[in-house]
């Protein structure tokens, strides 16, 4: 009996009661709003790379470093818990980042440490994938063949890893690596939802490549649905 109790306490210490089914996690959601006059979307200048421009026809893609949605919210912002406790297993499902029409797609992804990322070349042109990571080991892979896929992962938490294609100077994207599953990336309506958050008080941060960061203290109870909005603006 004592051995079982000791084992139970060890498991609780590592994963918490929620992981054992004794507590229902909270749902934390909201929107990332934009304050001010939204900047005009800038079409990508493909320069002499006519082959890249031809892939898009008459509808040219725009620079996604700042995307303000129709409801005046921010797309591609990371919302994450900075001080989550516990040990977590990375999902076995890989997340894909494509190079399509000489543009990284999606522009931002977020994964857990150790989770596979599949980098794909969807174009009939040469691309490469180079990381500007500061914590994790950087890599640079060539993808000369259309349909080529390369799987990589990052071992440690690191926010804001820039991804570049050196063949096409305008191509840039971001990968965020978290040590836990409590994060989300905003989409076309600027909203985010973080599920199964254990009861407690946390520091939650919004991170955007051009609009900077904003933090808030958030307290959630078991089973609570908590809503908090953030607001970013140009410096």
C-alpha cells in the first residue's frame, strides 16, 4: 500500500491531478486586437523571379509580417503561458510548413519541443530552409525537388525562430517551440483558445514579430472558461 501511495504521489508531482482525471482543466480564450490605423498590405516584390510571380496569376500575395484582420485583430500572433509547470510529451503528429508559390505557408507555426516539423517544397523551383535559432541547433537544408519533404525537430523551448529561404530573399516565416501544450496562434479572426489549463495563476504573453509583446496575469479555476483580450500596436 505504501509503495502504491508513493508511486501515486510521484505521478501527481510530475503530471498533476488533471492528467490523472481528477480535475477538469480551464479553457482560456480571447482575441488579440490592433490599436491604431492598420497598415496597408504590401504585395510581395518577386523582383526578377518571374517564375514565382507566375504561380500566383493576377492575385499577388502580400507580406504577412503584419496582417490585420477585417475585425481589426492581429493574425499570426502567438499566445502562450510563460510559466506552465510539469512534464509533457510531445505529440506524435507532425506539423507541416510548405513552400508554396515561393511563400512559406503557414507564416507561423507553434509546436512542442521534440515534435516533428515537416518542411516541404511544393514548388518546381529550388528552395532551402535555414533557421536563425539562438537556443536550438541551427540547420540549413536544400530542397531542389518539387514535393521534397524533410522532417526536423527542436529540442528546447525557443520563441521566435525565424525561418528563411536564401534563394528567395523575401521568404521568411516563424516557428515557436514550447515545452508545454498551452499555446495558440491567432488566425483570420484574431482569436485564440488554450484548453485544459490546470487551475492556478499564470503569466500569459502575446508575441508578434513586428508588434512586440504584451503580458497579463491570468488566474483560472478548475473547469472555468476565462476570457481575456490583448491589444497590440505599432511602436
